[in-house]
C-alpha cells in the first residue's frame, strides 16, 4: 500500500491491488475495481514514482527473505 494525501490534506493508504486506473482531470483521480474513486493531491508522475518505489521495496524484501542464512 502507498500513502497519499486527499485534497483536504488527510492521509489515505491505497491498496494498489484494488486500483483499476488513475487519471489527471487535472486533479489526480484514482478509480478502484469496485467503482469507488478518491482524489489525491499527488500528481500522476508522483503517483507513478511511489508505485515503482513500493514495488521495488516489495521485491527487495522478498529477496532478502529468500537469501539463505550462513
């Protein structure tokens, strides 16, 4: 999950597995597979960067767990 900011400056954690798509209208709107949506302050570019960082962190964590102990 990634931490984002709603327009009212409240924080929200987004489950990336539930996201259908995101668009700029010009606000960034995230639409979920169930049809719900949330508007966030972050730009699409920043959202993309956070998603990539999250995925890298997941891969790194899983590789560290798979490394045999000496």
